[in-house]
C-alpha cells in the first residue's frame, strides 16, 4: 500500500474530520486534500498561532464551527450531510489541562465521541469510522515493554482516563451498531507523542522551546527523565489513512484497535529530545531550564507502544528516525519564523518529501 493507492481509494470521497483546526487534524486535512478527498472539518474556532491559520486551511477545506459535546450543536454543524468516511480527532488533548478542567475533558473526549459516533451510524453512505484516542488510554503500569492493543484500558489522570473511556465507548458502538460485516466498520487508533511543525499547544515540549526562541525566555522542563514514544506527526497520520482505506476496501479485517508508535530507538526521555531540538536549531537555539515544582500534577514516567499488529497486518512501519523527525520539525518552525507567507508551500513540500520516502520503501 502506497500513497497512489490511498489516492485511488480516497479521491472524491466525502470525508468528515472533527478537530481539523488542531495540530494533527490540520496536517491530516492537508494530506486528504492532496489525495483528492472532499473534506468537511468540524471544530471549535481556530486560534492564532495554529497550523490551521498558518497554512490557511480554510481555503482548502469546508471548515465549520461545531461543538461535539452536544447532539444539537454537532448536528447543526453537519447539517444532515452524508459522508463516506469519518475521522474523529476533536479532543481535549493536554494532560495538565485535564487537572484544571476535568469535567470538560470528559465531556469532550467521552461524550463527544458518543455524539460523533451516533451521528455517523445514521449516515447512509458511511463506509468507515476512525476514532483517534491516545497511547495514554492504556492502564499504565510503568513497565518497560510496549502496550499492545489487547491490554486493558485505564488512566490515573482525567485525560488518560477519558481516552480509555473513549475507547470503551467506541468498542460498545462497534459491537452494537458497526458489527454488520457488510456495513461500515469502526477502528480506533493510538499514537505516540507526536512532533512536527505547527504545534503551539500549551505545556508541550517543542512548542515551549519555540516560544523560548520567540520570547528569549528559557523554556521549563518539568520532567526531563520521563520517557515517551516520540514520532513525527506524518508517521501516525499515514497509518490512519492506510487504515481508513482498508476499512473502505476490506471492511471487518481492519476494524478494532491499532497502535502506531515509533521504533524503540525513538522512545527517549524528554531531556534527550530537548537536546536534539537545540542541536538542530543551531544559531540562536532555544534555551531551557529544569524546574520541577512540588505541586506539579502527576504524569506517567515510562510509556511505550507495541505496534507489531500494524507492522504485520497493515504493512505500516515508521519511515523516519528520531533525528530526521526532529530535523523536519525544526525546519518547519524556522521557515515559519523567517517566511510565514511561504509556510503552506513548505508544508506541502514536506508532505511531498515524506511521500517520496514512503514510495522508496514500498
């Protein structure tokens, strides 16, 4: 399976992307347009700075304001439209924010998932649904090997728990409404910690380092020894698109949960990733300080994913080593800071180069 196959399957398909104004949702929408899909995006308003604003995504997709937390709000935004494929990415995606607004985190990540799936099951043309959750959906036992799709859901903080709950909601809808082998199929996907150009999320390592460049104030590393599975945003998105094409073409074989994590070598601690960013930045590199406060909310120390299922059954593997992923990310931000008007073209160029690398491995 390569990009030409994705284009063959997805060209002229009507695709609904929730959360298209987010970092991952923006890159996915840009890629879907490259493949020839007709994209409708539903999200809360984009704020600046954001990938959506930087590349003028509203000039490429039918972007709409909508709130997935209520059936009425979401229903009004889709206005009874029918879709071939639904990719649900809208979420409250920050662990620390979930401690500050736990109820809203559950409303968005759990109730919102049910709202989107309930609307999807009523679409006559629907062929597949991909629900994006998180590697943090697993019951984290701080062990050194990767979590597999069959491991139990869990979560010790509101964010992680909400993602485990979203997986349970999706599993219930799969069994109740998406079980007909001749009907639309439902898959859930879990990725590692994604990096890449256009992420300005709060309390995220690389956005914090970019802000350090812009403001001249050192970024604060709270947990430099915490280990995470880092990967460029295009890596899991390729997996999501391959899976979506599989749902449309082969149905039940591709239903269920899937991990799309990096190779073992890319699972490193926060401090190591920060040093890689500094090295790639070169002149005027961001500075950072290590500052752990006593009142910091608890986060998992070790987190790894086992993506064997995706390797064997889907033919997906990461294309980029961690050094290349960081290099692409830093190059995007440097381009944005130097020539913001060229960033859509540069983003499309990065997609071109990534697709070419994929083609060489098929």
